[in-house]
């Protein structure tokens, strides 16, 4: 693989010539260059591409600047721009020294996803339980308490209305009897006996 890389580099060097000598009849820029519209100048191909106008991607097994770096992994695991990509099941280690000078290795593995899934499931079940408990509390405590309070309020209003009506009737009766006594005691009234009925006497006797 290293030999193929050297051959490819030699071919690219042979094909790459100074800008003043390159063939620009068909393209604005030289081989392994592209026209940058932002700067208005020709620039070297970005990583992962070569050729006229940088339209040719790296061949399988090579990546990077002018496809000059051979991949150190399987071809399907090699990105044409950045090179070898890590496997999903591989573990990444980050080393940090502790107070005793011993390196602590923190391994982050693919199992972290399953742990997160379990935590999410636990939170979901906890949310369901809390919601169910809240609904039961409302149905068994809040609603019955409101019903009892409403019944007590209705009874109180009925009692107040009855009491007010009774007091109003007593006031009317008292005023009537007072007027009757004033009338009966007046010396200038004629036929006073006609105004005094047995019902009035019985009615006012309770005053």
C-alpha cells in the first residue's frame, strides 16, 4: 500500500506544473486547483479531492491533502478527507492524573446509550406514577371536599333566608300591633270596638 502511495505521489508531481505553464484552455486553474469565487483566485484542492477543478475524489485507500496519505485501516472505514474513522463499539480513553500521580482512565463506551435509555425509562415510569397519584388525590379528596363545602353553603344560605323572613314577619306584626294599640287608645275614634277583633287580640297577645 505504501508503494502505491509513492507511485500516486510521483504521478501527481509529474502532472502538477507551475500555473504559468499549465494548460488553461479548458479550465481557469491548473491541475489540482479550483477557482475560489470568494477570492477570485485559484486555490489548491481541499482535502479529499484532486484533478482538474478538484472534481476527482481520492482513490480508495488514500485521503487528505492531494490524496497523498495512505489509510491505516480498511478502505470502507477511511474518510477521504479525515482518514480512518473509529468503530462505534470502540472505547475512547481520556487520561487524567490524580492527586497520587496515578493515571485514571475514563472509558466511554457504547453502553452509555443503554444506560441513558434505562434512565429515561425510569423517569417516564416515575412521571406516570406521580400523575396517577395526583389524579387519585383529586378524585378522593378535593372533589368530595368541594361537594361537602357546597352542601354546607346551601344549607347556610337557606337558614339565613328563613331567619331573615321570620324576622321580617315579626317586624311587620310588631308594627301592626303598635298601630293597633295607638288607635285603640285614641279618645276621638268612633266605634273603636269594631276595630278590635278577636283575631287581633290573640295575634298581639304574643307580642
